[in-house]
C-alpha cells in the first residue's frame, strides 16, 4: 500500500466525488474551507456538512449555525450560490438525486424547503418528522419518501422527484416512526418504529402494507436495519443482540444470527489482533538515536493470530439506568456481492462478525484490541475495511486478514473511512487529519 501525506481536516468532512475523480474536505480555522484538486473555496463560517451533487459538478456546504447553505461549481469556479433560511434556521441539508435541487430542513422540523438551482423556484413540504432517518430516495432517483407527523400520528408521503408532486400519502401503523429506507430496487419501503416498540413495516410504492414484522413485544426493539444490494434480504439488528433476516418473497424471517460472548464452533475462524514489540538491530543503535530509529523503538506493531476455539470475547455489561445503552446490534453492512454480512454487537465492542449469507452461518470473527469505530465493504469485491481509533487499518477478505500501519509521525487515530468507487483506494479520517490509502494492483 501507498499513503498520501496527512492533510488538515475538520468535522470528519472528507468525501470522494461520485465519479471518483475528486476529493473534497473541510479545513480547520475560523472559516471553513472546501478544497478540491488544488482549488480552494472559502465559506462564511465553519462547515458542518459537505455533500457532492450526483454528477460531481457541485459541492454543497451547510453552515447550520448560520442557517446558510453555500454551493460551489467545479466547472465554473467564479459561480457560487448562497441559500439563507433566515429566522427559520437550518438543521439538515441534502441534494436531490438530480443534483439541481437542494432540500433544507428548518429548525424544529417545521418544513422542508426545496430550492431549484436552475429555475430558482421554491417548494415546501410541511410536517416533516424529526427522526433518525426521515427522508429517503430510491436508488434510481425517481421517488422520495418523507416521514411526517401530523396530529400526533405518523404518515409517509411519496413524491415524484422530477416535479415534486405528491404521489401517495398514507398513515403508518407506528407509535413513533423512527426511520424509513427504500430497498435498492425501489419497490419496497421499510419503516421501523421507536426502540420501545418492536415493529418493522414494509410498504409498496403505492402505499400498500405488504407485511408487518415483530420479533417480540416488551423489551427494547429495532436498533439498525440494512438492505442487501440485491433487495432479496432485509437484516434487522435488535437490542437483544440478534440479527433477523427477512426474505423478499414472503417477508418472513428465515434465520436469527446470534452474537454470543463465546465462540465454540470449529467452523468459525477467529482472528485475534495481538501486539508485538519491534525488533531492533543492536548494531544500528546510536546515541542519540536517529529520528527513524527512535520512532521504531517506541512504536508498537500488531498482527493477526488465529485463535483456537472455544474463544471468549470481551463482553461489556451495559449500564441499565442510562439512556442509549451500549447493547444490541448497532452496525450492519452487506458486501457488494450479497455473499457476506458484517455486524457489530455493542455489548462486544472489539469484535466484527462476518456471516456467510449463502450458508446463513458465522464465517469469521475479527477480535480487535480496541473498540470498532467504523467498517465498510469494498464496493467492487468482498473485502472489508475496519478502523478502531488507532493508526492502523484492517482488511479482511475470504483469502485472509492483514493489518496495515499508516506511516508517519504523530498520533493519527483513524475513526472513519470511506472507499473510492473503484475499490483501489480509500480515505482515512481522524479528528484533525486525513490521508488517502492507495492499494497496489496486486492487492486490488
């Protein structure tokens, strides 16, 4: 692997463009900065959110504290746009799928304002619900679903993105709708209830209720969901430390994936990260030591060992009397080929579970030294990248595991990462810096 130098970063705002040709980041300081290929755009204040348009021609920078959105053009650097929500305030902003409309959500979720960059027209969507995921677009960009709250009841409205006309409006059988997400094929919309009420509802494009799923009644319910890329499976992570997978034919449960603290199956491979002390050639020792030698003397390296089952994983007992307890399956992700599912059980914060969807069996467990911060699948092949808040990045594929140390001085703690669309590089983000990791062709 090869690595770029470290660049300054603010707010974990570093994004590859959809076409993969550019990378934008927000710099630090009194004024936010979005840099691209040597170009520098200076915003009015600190940037809280950055997003590329779908055609990679525009960059949206949201300044929530000021209630302002600034838009920059890559083709015409002299052109820029400023949208000021004024006293209404701003809590969320995003692009429409066509890359020519911006959706701004005002404070207290009073409305969503749709601004057109082409005609300068404005449309309004009333009563958006303040929830985890209240706006969802189909993958083809044709339709948008919005969660709404009117007269103490939940509704969903479906709009046609080409003209923002209302297509369907229907109420949902939820007590407190928490989120909505389209299947990748755009045919089914999943909606799930608050964690106090275990309920997942599946609606067709015309608003018909296809199925309702409830695994149990009284304990805390749904924590996360993920569609498979083929839309054949819906994985539901729950607070009871299990993942339930529904099929797209009957919308019934086909299996439950448990996350026990002890791995006992001999068919499961457990990769355990272990630290090793650096080996130093005594003949090279000199006083005072060179900077390179000093760095190697005091740095620790790690590698993976295959553990013999049964293996006991580090289990953290949640604090029951606090809000948002660290319990249950909070992270889910399917591989691009639909063959694998990666999960994280918050009770066992140092482990990533990789399931073989073809066999519906646990295939691999990665036991790390530190808490899992983020993982993401390569968009082109079954390869998982993991970071744990250290200066290392971890890669798993069916061929095995590897630990990669990011070179450089200082403390570069990777807390987030994102793959390039080609799968041959990824951006590694820390709180204050970022770098790009380039995979060699043999590795790709």
